[in-house]
C-alpha cells in the first residue's frame, strides 16, 4: 500500500460493490493474488496498473468468468458464489476488452440479443450512438474497431444495470472515437456506477472520481483520481508513466 492511500476505500457512503481478498486463477496459474477495494454507488472508479498486473482478470473474477476465491458483494449481497449469468441478471453489465460482437449479425441483431428487460433503453442508446442507428442493418463484422466498441458499450447500456464493468474501452481507437466513447461513458455514469479499466490517463482524468491501482496482482493504491494524477512521482512509481504524457 502507498502511504495515506492505504485501505479499501477512499470515500464515504455505502458502496455498490465490495471486493475482499479476491484471488483468481486461469488454467491453474494465479493471475490475481489478493485484491480488496470498494466501488462507490455513483460515478466512475478506474482500475489502473501496468500491463499484466491483473486488471482484466480482476473484472473477470468479479463476474465469475474465471476461477476465483474471496468475497464479492453487490449492494450488500454476496455474488461470489453465483455463476456469471446470475450475476448479470442481478444487474451487472460487462463491456469486454475484445468487444466480442457477433460479426455475422447486424448491429440491430447484436443489440437485440443483449436486451434483458421488457422496456430496453433503446432511445438512450440511440442518443449516445447515432451512428449505430444509421448502421443498424450493417453486419457488425464490417464495422470499424471504434464502431464495434460502440456496439459493445451500447449492449451494456440497453438494460437498467446496477453496475457496469468496462474493460479498456478506448484501446486501439482513433482520438476522435476515444472522445465519443468517453462522452458516452460520462453520460452513462450519471445513471449507473462504472468500474473502468483504462490505460489512457487523459480519459481517466476526465472521467474517473476514484482510482484503484493494482501492482503484482494486489492493490497498491486507492484514492481520488485527481490526487494520483496530480502527483507525478506517485504516478510514475505506480504506473511507470508521467501523467501529462500518458496517451
């Protein structure tokens, strides 16, 4: 832990998600050693860290996509013993790092498959991503990487989730698309809390209220996003980059 930033939470109030002593394995290999943190019931909490430290595995462990031990609660209820589909039904949306669109299906079909409720938020999604409306009959596999990312985010936003887990949404995107995706997440965060894995520190500075930094499969720092990014020495020590030069 890093000095004054130690602990499992940097905020007051009841968290929407608590993670305690999360340990995850893939094919018998330990990928998350011991992670504990809280996610506030509002705003965006960013999970940061160097490549390969267990950020994506932490999200996948919370959702039950990989083998995990430890305690995970959603709004006070234990979910670590539940299979993934039951966690999703409890209101946890997921935007995976590799987008995972159905390439042979149209945009409209991809979105329809994600609908879990009687009145999906189609108008909200259409307002956020008007380009998808124009391309609704286009096969998702023919979309650009940025457009596919919009489909992935849109699928998660169609339902009234209690929490969104969003993994590297701006990775590999052109600056204009990065801005559009960040705009959508900022608007979405007004109605649902988001746990965001993100490498682009400019996006983190714009969007995140709180940060959790993972190093070596464990939590190394929790605190306010602005406090971390304004501290060049701490940012360089924890992330290996200068905040003002991060892309």
